C-alpha cells in the first residue's frame, strides 16, 4: 500500500512540475512579432553589446540595460536591440522571451 501511495505521489509531482513548466512558456504570436518588427523599424534604437550575456530565451538581462516600451496594444513586453537583434523581454523578470533576427 505504501509503495502504491509513493508511486501515486511521485506521478502527481511529475504532472505538477510539467504543467508548471508549460505555464511559464511564453507565446508570441506571429501577429505580435509583425507588430514588433514594424515598431522597431519606425523607432530604431542603437544596437548595444552585452559581453558575456547569451541571447537565449530565459536568460535575464542585467539591470543596467534600459528596456524600451512598445507602444502597441496587446504587447506587454519591452525590447532592446543587442548585436542588431531585437530582444523581447519580460519587464517583471528581465528574462528574454523572444529574439528576433
């Protein structure tokens, strides 16, 4: 009985952690990406260098990096241009949610 209960608890733990990971997945729709691309073209920023920072989804940007607002409906992320790539960032966590070439 104890073995069955342990197995059930382990299964619930795995299910719980996998759904947590899914909840943290950020989805940027193609329409939102188009809006971001057009906005960045109209209001270009100077590209910056961030030595030692990898531009990967989930990586956090340093507090010294200024994040810029995208003045468009349904876009809650901020952006910065790094190495000529537009980087969308969650302003609350400063984590990268999308890198647009």
